[in-house]
């Protein structure tokens, strides 16, 4: 009996309507994940 280990492969990055960085990941088995990161920047630009 074998045990499956998810390998998260990066499928791309994007920006949400709220300005968050969104990372899309998937495994060869078909499982998918989406991670969102709050971007904190300097407003002085």
C-alpha cells in the first residue's frame, strides 16, 4: 500500500480586487489550493 504525498506546484500568481496577492497551486492528483497574502506597502510613492 502506497501513501500519497501532495506536491504543490505553482500554477500562477494574481492580484485580487482587494489588492491581495493570490497564489494558485495544484498537485498532480488534481487537488488545488489558493493562498492569499495581504500586501503591505509604503504609500509614499
